[in-house]
């Protein structure tokens, strides 16, 4: 480790808690290390500001200090499955640091190279999740303002997390605003006029999408001034001109995300998410071998429309998706077998299913029905009392009880409320049926008074 880096870590007092393993990234304002948190016994990414940032009074240093203060101020306030978690942060007169979750997959930068592009469905899955995270930040009054491949951490197939909120515009506190930093190639035209709206992040994510699809920058120039001119006045290169094999709908999507005029750009993240969720199934349908596992973005869009899950917020819905397994199966598939061990609860999202007991039909399940959840509350779940089979092609998801027990307290609480509400509704329905049968019995035996 370099002497300045050691000095910065000691100045922050971090050496008492974190064991530095190696450097994993460096920039003009700070260095990122893989470190081990000796208190929590986990690996973390430790970002430490360079000492010279706090040792001068030049305009550039003041601006960078403000960005560090901004990110520290926001640390921990954003909790979303697709935003990099910040565990700790601090700032003093001569240092600043952030402690974040460590993700070993690197950033999306390697996948913007022409010879290393991801499949289109996976790219759109990643874009949907990043858009969902930025929509969440937007509802918290935050515009990221520095969306680029280097600030999107690759997690695994179809997943990435947004990081580095140092340049964020925070509508709730004017004292934290950082107006003059960002990455020029991804800056929306209105930002050059100091006009900040959430549509600036939509534009930036659109430029990232362009790169992930084509392997090229949307705008290129030899100097910053020339690049700024291209952004303000040049024509955005066509996605199809560079990738004729792509579906034409992608051209429309990218064009609306990076439109120069705010009137022509998507108005908000809700519109972006709707466009992505509409496009993903079309790509699946046109694939030579359609996947039996639906795209998570498609599932998220369908789940958030279910009245059953209306009490879950966006972050909880994503968590629910991440601990579940989803499949499309043909008619006749047995989803739950009578007498089998109860290990999971299920949600019938599309299609219909029948419930039989000893071969006799006892119930019919329609889309949006949750089943198998009651055993979750039992210390030793009872064997399944009936068989559930698909009547036609269905989309079904299941949550292992073991995964639900390890879910966040917020999600567990919401799911238990849903389970108990369903149990109460079913008990009420049984009581009504019993009362109806009882009255019918009295009537048949002339015991019911008129």
C-alpha cells in the first residue's frame, strides 16, 4: 500500500477496524480497497478520499470536497436491492470515507466493448433493475446525475446495482447540491444549463443502454468542447445502423430515453419501466427457444399490479423476487402433490389450476392466488392435504419457507400480514358455507321458522 494511502486510512482511524486486503480501484478523488470488517466479519469495499482533497482551497478541491460530503450525507438513506448498500461513512477536517458492500463482479464497463456484449434480454433485465433503483431514488427526491457504466456494479446474470451518489442532486436540502461535476459523455443537454430533473438520469441510462447494445459511445469527439457541441446539436447515432440484427422496438426505446428535448424524452421512470416491461416479453416470444423462466423485470411489473401484494413497496417486491423461483409449465403439471412434505408457498400468476383430494375436485385456482402458505406458521409443517395441478399453461412462483424465514424483517412482517388476512378470509368463507348448509338442512327437515 502506498504511503499516502496508508496516511489517509490512519487519518480516518479506519485501521482499527478494517484489514486492508488490496486496492481494487482508484480515481482522481479517492481509492477503493477490498477490506475485511473485523467487527462484522465480512468483506467490504472501503472508499477513502485522497489526502490532498482536504489540504487545499482551490475551486476544484472545494467542489470535490462538496461531492464527498454529499455522498456521505446520503449514505444509508437509500436502501434498495439494486443500489449498492453503504454500511458506514464519515468525514473529518482532513479525510472522508465510505464503507460499502463488496461486489466481486466489477462494473458494466467491460460489457460496453464490441467483442464482449451481453445478450439483449439480459441487457434489458439490467436496465429494468437500474431504472427501478433510480425510480426509488427519485421518489426520495434524489437525482443521481452521474449514471455511467463505471457506476453500475455487475452482480450476476441480469443484475446490476447503482453506486456512487457523490454528484447527486438532492431536492430536500439545497446545501448538498453539487452542480458542476459529472461525466460529460452521459450528461443530458439540460444539465449544461444547470437545469436538473429526473429526466437527466433517464437520458444517462439511455446512453448506457446504447453502449451495451452497440459497443460504441453515442457521441464522440476529440475535445470536451466538441463533445458538448455534439450532445447539444448532433444527431444520435442509430442503434439499428450499428446493429441491424436488433429488434426495431429497441430503436424507439433508446431514442425516447436520449431525446434532446424533454418533451420528446420519457417523462418519468414509470414510463420507462412500462416500456421495458412491454418489450421484454416480445423478445422472449421471438427467441428460437423460449425460456421456461420468465424475466424478472416482466415478473416485477406483473407482481406490483396484484392487489394481493399492494402493501409491499418496490424494494420489498424485488426482495420477494430474489428469494423466489419462477417457471412456466404446461397443462397437467403437478405443482403440489398430496401427502408431500410442505417446504414452500406458491403464487399462481398466470393460468388456472385445480385442487383435488383423493382424486376428487374440491377447488379451482385463478390467477393471483397464493397457496401453500399456511404451513409456514407451523413449527413442523403438516404434509400437503391436496394436489394442485395446472389446467392450462401457467406461470407459477414459489418461496421456500427457509428463504422467507431469512428475509428482511419488513418483508416478513408484510408477508405474515398477507398470510393471516388470507386465512381469515378463507375461514370466513368456510363459515358462510357451513351456515348455508346448516340452514338448508333445517329447511329440508322443516325446522327453520319462516
